[in-house]
């Protein structure tokens, strides 16, 4: 047929927004749209730190994709993308091949280990529903194992590598969870150590220093021990070696220290910087007017020439513009430049605590925690309306 084929890879923040906008804007039979994703559910990456620590359920962290899209308008293919073949406009899946006229790459990032020995082998990462199930079970298992051999206090050491956004949010949840675990497993809380190790000179780089100070004090009170300006040098089955020469014995290292672009993208032959592609103002991959790259795999710069950090916020906004530009391409209309509108940042610090900078102001404590809930609920409303807010929202 002559109907153009649009293929969207990945149903995360960028991919879902693209699919939803396409289904709204395209006319009947104007294009075939296929959405490919590894799972039949969409998960809220920005919420993964909670089920990882065991402070919230998996059920609050995902929703069936079929509930978010109209399957009469979009074909949902649950499969693993294995290769992107630009030369013959095909995508190779684990169980078949798709050809496209327009391709939207929204596959999300991957953990970056910066070549630190042992990290990819022995550390766990917060990146998907499956990875956080493992983290949650692993942490509980350490408590259970300790009870069988109380000389092994190293099992009660927990190391979080990275004090960026996700590291801080996770370590806060973990600190909230520890007292519950101690009670459940009859463990003396004084024996448990939660370390947050960060190589950069400050936690939460990019955040307002006063808010960073506030965050660290909240977390210290919850029992987190910070090692800031200290790099992890090696990760072994028995623990981590720090740049100071110190060794922390532990069976649990959660690495949040960095993300890079998806490896499929460099394998496709795109020019990348740490796996991410510098896209043009219209979100095109350079030299490919029919290929759009959004979210964690794209690289864009602000007016000062600094790269935007990869966030759900920018991925969603890019999804909207990307859909408009795919439709404009099909209709041979003028494309729109992507302009990021920063709505602010909120980092949760566990129950009832957060920091935020939004509307040119700083917020902390309870007010910021309410803002975090609003951001989460606004997202649920955007993708699934009031029903999804009622079903998945956390009001308390
Ligand atoms: P993703 O949302 O990662 O989606 C990619 C999708 O592609 C996934 O569904 C995945 O399953 C699928 N996929 C990947 N590979 C394949 C394959 N080979 N085949 C098929 N499917 C595949 N950002 C914020 O703005 N605010 C926050 O508060 C915030 N908090 C965060 C907290 C944590 C703990 C973490 C880890 C991240 C946080 N972020 C936050 C960052 C944000 O989650 C990411 O920037 C965002 O998810 C990127 O969106 P994306 O669409 O590029 O990819």
C-alpha cells in the first residue's frame, strides 16, 4: 500500500507521548502506526526507586500499554528490538522484521559504568520493573542470611553509588525501609549501614546548594552515611574499593552513577557521544529526515550550549513535538522546532520530604513532597486521564 508506515521503538515517556499524539492527530488511514516495546506494560521510571526499596508496590509503577493507546489505531508489538537497519529502513526484532517510512527511536538509556572494574558484573541498577524486583528481593535476602550467621555484619552494609537524582531518591527510600526490615527480621538497627558514594564534589549537581544541604541533612538524620568527592574504584563480589583506599564490605551495590544512550543506536551507525545522538532542532537524526530520536538517546543543548540532562520531562515534551513533526512530514507541511520548557525539578527524599525548584522558587519539606505527588499525578492524568490517577495515584 502507499500508506506510510510509522514505527515507534520504545513505550517509555517519549514513546507513549508520541503514540498518543499520533493517534489523535492522524486521520483515518493516513498512516500505519506500530509501537514496539519489550514489555506489554509502560512503567514509570521516575517511580522505580520506591518498589526497588520496597516502599511501594510494582502495581503503582506500571500500567498496561493497551490501556493507554487505541489498538484500533496503533499496532502494539511486544518484542525486543535487536537491530536498526538504516540502509534498508528496517528494524529487526527478536521474532521478525518491520519496515518503516518514518522511525521514532525512544528506547531510553542504559546504565553507564565508566569502565569501573566489576561494576557491570556485581552492581545492580534501577532501570526496569525486572531490575527493581531483583533489588528488593536481594535486600530482604541479606537480612534473612544475616540471621543465619550473625558474624556476617557486612551483609547489613548497603552501598548506593551515585548521589544524582536517582541515587538520592533511592537512598532516601532505602533509609525509610531499613527500620521496617530491622523489625521484621529482629535486627539491631545500629548494625545497618547505608552508604551513598559520589565521585563529584557535591551531591545533586545542578541543584541549588541550599537545597542540596537541606537534602543531605534530611538523609543524614535518616541514617545515610555520605562519601562525597570519593570515587568507587572497583566493585568485587565482596564489596567496593574507594579512591581513598578504603574498602566497604558489602553484598549489595546499587549503581545510579550515570546513564548513556542505548547500544543499539551506535550499532546502527549513528555518530554518538556517550551513546546519545545530537539531533537537530526538529528532533531528526543528522542526515536522516525520516528518523527521529527522542528522550534519553537524544542530545540537545540549551542557549548557553550546555546539554539538557536526560529527564522524563524533556522526553515527554519531545514526544509531543516529534508526533507533530511526523504528521507534518507526511503532509509535506512545515516542521516545528523543539523548544524545551522547564517546569522545574522535584527530588523526593522519602516519606513526607522532598526538595523542589519550580516557578523560580525553592521549596523543601512537606510542600515539596506535595509538589512531587502533583507532578506524578499530572503525568498519570496526561497519559491516562482521571481513571488512571484514581487507580495508580498515591494520595497519602
Ligand atoms: P524510557 O522511559 O526509559 O523508555 C524506554 C522504553 O523502551 C522502555 O519501556 C523499555 O522497556 C523499552 N526498550 C528498551 N530497549 C528495548 C529494546 N531493545 N526492545 C524493545 N523495547 C525496549 N526524570 C524526571 O524528569 N523527573 C524525575 O523525577 C525522575 N526521576 C527518576 C528516578 C529514577 C530512579 C530514574 C532511574 C530516572 C528518573 N528520571 C526522572 C529520568 C527519566 O526516568 C528518564 O529520563 C526517562 O525515563 C527517559 O524517557 P525515554 O522515553 O527516553 O525512555
